[in-house]
């Protein structure tokens, strides 16, 4: 075989020699030894090297030779080229891969030699072919210099097809054609050893197994294991492979090393190495890790020296060493040592991927290819760490990811199965809480809930105690323990690691229930506490790390936990002790939603930026919340309005003793704190008897874990006092005076005239009105002058201050105004009139802007009749409630400032109001039914759903307001009840304007738009341009208003309908004066255009008879239109009838499909005809009525239309299923 391949020029010093190697079966080698005369290398002697590399002073002129051994002044370089991972991109090897050999041609003579281009300088004879090296440009080989021969390198190419598998012994001849005159040719032949490319080992890593993550704490990286699995895809390897680990391509020397043993061809390997714990050279999230490797011989010998070594007889090392040169004696000594330890050490070529020397070398001797520099300096210092080239893409590296994270948090408290007992401690910890146990209680006099004076024990930290001991404790020890436990009454989560540093690791903490449903999640960064605050969220220490507990000792409770944690994390004893002594941990004081007693889990992570589901969490810890034992199971439930005694106060709130238990309440800037005696107050004092109203039902202390932030905020706190303005009383009989004797719930006894009592009443509600009066002056003797709201000036001998507002008995203008306003609103609130269907209903509907017609009452009555039982019951409740509230407000309007009501009436009113509140959401159903009575049920339901979705907060608010009113009714405080109901009605009116009316108006607008657009499509051509333009202008105005979310749509709806009425009135007038024909002309033009288009597209599928009939009727209409004939409609109808039957087969007048119409095409001809007709009909339908289709149905119809067209165009025969699909889609498209 012949291979003429241009070689790369190799420059050596100032001499260049370019050569071509040629495979040839006809190589002519005259006057030189034959292959059989060449001495095999294993039989060579040291004396043999003297014939080329050693200088013979007796030789002059030119003496060319080639020596592949280590004695030569230039060692040979053998490189494999192709296939993967080193593909042959030059085309030098016909088989796609081979060996590129860089060989030194030496000159031992005294004269330089000039080799002309085209000269064959070397010839190799393999077992399969002759490979010639031919010079392609003039080159010069210098003469010897001193005791070293001159040389220049040439490149020989050995294709894989020219070599035998394994190690090849190849005979060579220098200057085979005697083209160069030499003074000595006895040294022109010899043997070269080289391997077939398939013998080169090729190691690949298939898998690297790493831990899920590794923790890095304050520069200390924890130890971890690396498991590497791979395969030798190339030839047998007589040596091992050296592996190392590199983070982020930041090599730091030999890290995580491992040495494999020899690897057989296709042999798998697996090893595990340990990365020891120690100072980290990486940072958190620095996750890229590389496993690199290279042939173990690469570090001491480099990537190419092995080629000359295998071509050297090492049987007499003592004789050999002096011949390799002083610079390489140390290098070759290592090689001889390796061979002595393992004779087959070099009997495999360099592993393919190792030629790039990714790991570098740690040897300080020079090598044959290091240009006089040390191996370490030339290839990179393996001890310091060599960086991987950015463009490297070979097999000698395996890149993967190792997640390096901050230490996984260790959950410390609550610990597994910890029981957290709820207590009755105050919900706010005082700054000096630890000294509260050293303070005594003081005895103070208060009016209790029974309106009796009593002595109360008051403590600065804990308020009123209703027992003789310290909050029930019998001993000081118990008292001190209770104070110690105050901080523990807060649910605190604690975890490690933590240091005394300003800022800790950002975390996400979760609390979940027993079903693993997350009930609270919080993300924050812990910061160092500057003071010892037990309820500080951040980096802190245990409260007893600095303060003595009740025993008088400093007793940090987490010392052992902290010590054991650091000891288990590879830290030494001294470090663990120091951390435990410092006592720092991370803490989160629970501030999430209230937690009911039960079992919970908690965990924490520092992976705050990880994707959901990929976070690394601490261990899941289970703990239990236990409630305080209950005194009784029969205690009444709390509501949003309640009464009780203020037993303690703290920053931002107070505690109330109620009949249901103790309750904590917060106040803020919006909370109204008032007293009937002293007016508005800045805070709630201990001992007040109060009415409290909050929008949330409060929690009983000790029954639910309620963080301070979750304690309900009071809207108002009102002190109630004896002899109040309202009271409930019982008629007990006739007094001696003949009047009725009455006893009241505040202890009062009253005698009333029989005429003052409601007939048959056994209980009554007494209400005494008060008016507001403001102090404008106080005399030196302490007499206060006040001006009241009605202008009256009074004086009181009471300790009052200027500017103070108080209430005194009298008729209140404010009450009369409020009662009047509520009375008017109830009368306007005419839901009860819906049933009556009288004129009041019509007036109310006019107020909402609805369209009134004669059938509306009947439609509304039908809607109510079909309404749910809940809505019908609600309507009945509203009807009754309206009458009752009207009577109550009427009494206050007409009466004096003293009022007596039958207790039965007030109780019934409260009951009806409760029923009304419980089902208030049905108000939406009633109002929508009222306003959209004539619309379909589906439309009303959609509107109701939309309004309710927007009205959740409003409905909740209304129920709260109504609950307040019910509370005051039950208390007999009718004045306050009226005020609350009036406020509720005001909120309802605002909701109607902001939500109800805009939503129902939008529904009516959509209905109007759809109806008018449909009328324009069907009848718009009959209108004059002016009238149609007017309708379209109003229609667009309404559409724009809807699109912009405007709320006042009714005016635009009315204007649109009015414009339509005017247009049709004008149309009727036009008909009388000839306008009808103008509309007919337009319809005629449309019919002509449609039929012309159908004939143009599908006329070829018509029979001659039907086409002629259609064209005749078309021409008749065109002629009549051109002549201005008035009666065009019959001609239009004839044309459409002809069009409708043109593609229908004979005998199928109903439009069904029968065979026989296409005589030349058989059954398929009929299918084609029916397909064309179907296409025409559907396309015409889309043009005329496509605007009414939904996007989904239009897309479906168009897809089936295109499918049929394509099948028809492609000549498919089975068209019937596609035609059926198209008609089925068309028949349902406009449903």
C-alpha cells in the first residue's frame, strides 16, 4: 500500500529537517543490510550503541544513523493519533488512526549534510508494509559537536493497518537509496519498537459517588469519602493510575490521592478514598469537584520518555548509565529502579489521556523533553497543584458536583418528645423579670364584678391575685420556681451551631402538625443579642447562663448539648469545652399563628435559597403542647364582645378575667378606651370592669399557645359602672304604694306605674339616655361648668378637668340622629317589600339602575320561588327583623330620655339578629336575584359567585358588627346596639356602591353587548348608515367602560338601548318611505358575492344542469338589481335556494348524501362532491358567524376543515369520516 503524507516540519535548534513517511511494498534498499541482517534489540549490546550515538574520532565526512535508545542525543517521541478521544483530524492515517513518531536522524561525521527534497531518508519494514520517510524540502543535518552527534528530527507515520496488534519490532534502514554519500554505512540499520494504537491504555471514569453534602464550619471542612468507578477501554496497562481531587479547578497539591494497580484491557476498577477533615480550601456553595488522573509513570518520567526506554537494552545498567549524559543520569536511574522493581513496568505505552500531564510532576530532575528544566518546573508542580486548562475536554478528568453547605442545624430545644406545658404567665416578659420573685404584693381596694368593695392583692409583675397566697403557691420556693418558668412559658426553638458573632447563618424554620402540614414557616438571619433577653430571636444564651435560678446557682441548661455537639463534629475536647462554656445558640421565639394543644414537629435549614424540596433540614423533632387543666367543661364560649375584670396590664395589652376564663387582649393606637365617668383614657387600668370588643374571638389563657403578635387587638374597651344608663330588671309584684316593684341586675330597686310597663312583661329593659357635656371651666372651689351638646350649661361639684367630656342624664341629640338615620335606612332596605311586589320595589330597582318592565315582578317572584330553602328562610328573617328594628328606633325618636322596653321584645330582636348574622352571606343571593331577575339562573349564579369572592372581608366584618349589636342587646344597652347597627348599615351601603352595583351592572352590560352585537349581525344591514353608526358608537362606549373597569355602567346601558329604539323607529319610518328597498339591495349584493365565490371555488364539482340553474338565477338577480327593480327579496330567496341544493345529490332533498351524482367518479366522486359542499358551507358559516364562536370551538372547526381540505387535495378515497367530523363540529360550535 502507498501513503504519501506531508509531514509537519520540526525545528531543532537552527536546523530543520522535513520528511515524508511512505508505506510501500516495493521499497528499494540497495547496498544496505536486509531486514534479516538487522540485530533484534533484545540481543543488542552497549557496543552496538557506539555505532550511532557514540562518537568515533576516526570517522570523517558524513555518517548518518538512527538510534531509538536513551543514549541518543534526542529521545524519540511516539504519539497515538485517533480514534477517540484523540481523533485524527489531519487525514494523515487512512485507517483513521496510527502512531506519529518523531525520530532523530544523527550525523556522526565532521561535515554537515544537505538533504534535497524528495529524498527518502528512512525506510521501515513492518510485518505488513514498508513505511518510507521522504524529505519534502531541503534540510540540513549538522556535523558532530565534540562528543555528541548532530541531529534533526523527522516524523514517521505508522497507520494502524500497517502494524500488528501489541508491540511491533520494526526493522529500519537509514539512507536506503544511497542518495547521500556517507563515509560509513555500517550503522544504517536497526530495529524500532513501537505499539499498535490499540495497545495504548485508555482509562475513563464512569461514576464518582460523593456524599449528598459536606459541611463547612468556620473554615473546617468535615471529612468525607469519594468512590470512583471506571474502566480501561484501551490495551493492557502494566502500571497503575494516580488519582487526585480538585475543587473548583483550584488544585492545592496532591489531595485525596489514590493509586490503582495495573489495569487489564476492558477491566473495571473501583476505589474509595477519604478526604480528611481539616481546614477548608473552599467556601459554601463552591460545589464543583474534579477527579483527575494520570499514568503513574507520568510524574517521574513524563509522557514520552517511555518510548526510548523500551528501545534500550537495560541488561547492563552499570555500562549504560554513563552513556545517557550527565543531565539525564538521575532521570534514567529512576527508570532503571522502576524496571528493577517491576520488569514489565514500561511494557505498555503511556495511557492516552495522561499525555497532557494534568497533575504535573513532583520530581526535581530534568527530563529528556523538559528543555533542561526540572520535571516539576516544566510540567507543573504536583505538590503545589496544577490547574486544569480551561479548554481541556479529554478523558483524564471527571467533573461532578459536591454540595458544600454551612453546617446542618442541630435541633437542640424542644428536644425529641419534649412536652411543652401551657401556663397562665403574662404574655409579655418584663425586662427585670428575674427580680419579680423578690417583690411583695400590695393590698388595694377595688370594686369587684359583684359590685362590692373588696381588698385585692396586687403584684407589680402579675397584677391582681384572687387568693391569699402568692398566686396560689404555698411556699416561696414554689413562687420562685413559677417566676423562673416565666421565660419557659414562651415557645422557643434553639439550635446549633452558633458563635459569639454579630451575624449568624440565614435560616428557614418550619413547624408542622402531626400530619406534616406546615402550620408556620419563618425565614430570618439570627443576629447577636446585645443583652440577656430570654425571648430574643437571634444568637443568645440560656437565661440561667448569667442569672441564678431559684436555687441561687448559675445553671446553664444546654452545656452538655453544646459540648457533645462540637465533640461529635470532629472538634477536639478543648474546643468543645470552650463552646459549651460560652453557651451560644440560635433561638427563634415563636411568633406564628396560635397553636392548639397537640403533637407538632419542627425543623430548620440554612439552605434558604435552595429550590423547594431540595433543602437540607435538621432532624425532624417531635414535641407536644399540653393545655392547662380545665376547671370546668361547662364554661360559656367567648365571642368577639365580652365583659370582665382587668386583672393585669403590660406593655401594649391587658388581661381580663371573664366568666369563660382569663383572656389576653392587646391595644393599639386605634383602640378606643373610654369610661362613662372619666371619658377617653390612654390606657386600661387594673381593676376596671370592662366591655371589650375585638374583631377576633380571643383565646382562653392556657388553652391555646398564643404568641404576643397573635393576641387579638381590642377595637374598644369601655368601663361599665354601677347605676349605668341601661339595666335589665324583673317585675316582682305590687309594692305597698300600689305601683309595680322592680329589681334590677345592678342591685337597684325601682317602683313604676303600671301604665309605664309593657303589657304582660315580667322582665323589662330600662334605658336612660345621656348627653355629652364638656368642661369649659373649673372654679377655685372645684365646681366644674359644662356645656352640653344641646346647648344647656350645667355645673357639677366633681373633680373634673377643663376639656374633659362626660355624660350626664338627658336627651341626646346624637341618639335621636342615630335612631332617625337607622330608621330611614331600614325603610330604604326594602328586601321585605320584594315579596309584596309593590311600588316600593320598583322605586328601589330604579335606584339600582335596573331595567324595569311589566314582567319583572313575575320574573322576580319566580326566582324567589326557585331559590334554596336557606335563601327563602333568610328572606323571612329579614322581613321580620325590619319591622322589629323600625319599632325600636321609632321609640327612641318619639320618646323622652327614659325608656322602658319589654324584655321579651329585646330578646326576640337579639334572636332574629343572630339568625340574620349567621346567614348573612345569603344577602348577596337576594340582592342579585332582585337586580338580575330576568337573566338566566347560570348568569345569576356566576354573578353571585363573583360578588362573594370579593366580599369575604365585608361579610366577616358585618357578622362581627352584628355580633356586637347582639351583645349590647343582651346586655340591655340598646343605645349602643342602635349605634352599632347604624354603623353596620352604613358599611353595607358602601359595599353596595363599591362591589354589588358594579358587579351586577357589569353582568347587565355584558348581556346588553351580546344582544346588540347579535342584532347588528342579523339585522344591521337593514339600518341606515347614520343609525347603525349611532348604535356602534354607544356599543363601543359601553365596551370601553367595561374594559376599563368603570362602575357606573347603567347610564351607558340605558343610552345604548335608547339608541336602538330610536334606530328601529327610524327604520320603520324608512320602510314606509322606500327605505326597505335600500336594505334589499345590500342583501342582494351580499348574495351575489357569496354565490360568485362558491361557483369560482367549487363549480367544477357541479353537474351541468345544476350549474346552469344557479348561473341563471344569479344573472336574473344581477339584472333586476341593475334595473333598480323594487322587489328583490323573492329573487334573493330563489338564488339562495338554488345555492343550497346545487351540491345535493338527486333524491336527497333534505341535504343527506346519496350516490349517483358523479357518474364518472363512482362512489369516490360522490365523496369529493360532498366534501366540497361541506367545505363551502362551513367556510360560509365561519365568515358570517365566526365572531360568535369561542376561540376553542373556532380552532377545532378550522382544524377539521383543514384536515378535510388536505385529504381532498391529496386524492384520498375515504373522505366520509372526515366529512362527518366536520359537520359534527359545525353542529355543536354555536351551542
